[in-house]
C-alpha cells in the first residue's frame, strides 16, 4: 500500500516538474517586430507564426506551429546580422524542436507517396535523411530552416 502511494506521489512530482520546465523552456516572443517569410504568411500587425492555421497557405498548414515559430525567429535573427556573420542557431532548440548550430532542424516528413523521385527531390533541397520509414511513408532527418517552406510545398 505504501509503495502505491509513494509511486503516485513520484508520478505527480515528475508531472509537475515537466510542466514547470515546459513553461520556462519557451522564450518570450520578441515584441513589435514584423516578419516576412513569404507574403501569404503575413497579415498586417500579426506575426506569421501566430496566424490561425486556417489562414495559412496549404504548404504552411502542413507545418506545426512550433516549427513555424522557430523558422520565423531564425529568419529574423539571420536578417539582423550584418557583415556575413554566421549565428549559432542551436539556441533555438527546445524539448520538442531540435536545431543544430548551422540552422538545420530535426524534422519528420510525412509523404502521401514515397519513392526514389520523392527522396531525390528532398535530397536536392538539402534534407539529410537519418531514418527512412518507407512502409509508412515518412522520413526523419535534418533540413536547413530556409528550406522548410519549399519542402512543405512538395
């Protein structure tokens, strides 16, 4: 009986810690910034990543809001840099979205059809495939954030 109560308390404590870490892991969005990823994503006075999914073009509807937010933030950061300096994008990683220092994001791509042509098209766009689930038509790998819109449009 005591072990059941102790286990329940540990589970509740762990869940509370996860909630605290999850809330603090997200950095606040920059204020008063206008961001343009593509004209369709931007509405006056509204950040592109925060738009309702229904208002987005079809290719961006396929992309999760966390990924859209990170792409928007990294695009803005790169635009701010002067003199060709290369930023370290790994600071944009969180518990869900993984980003390498070179700006490549860990992404799962789900396909309506999968074959050599689709794989070749993704590789042309710079998608580094690390896992292939051909039976279930999905791939995992790394893609530079600047190519997310192009891959989502395939």
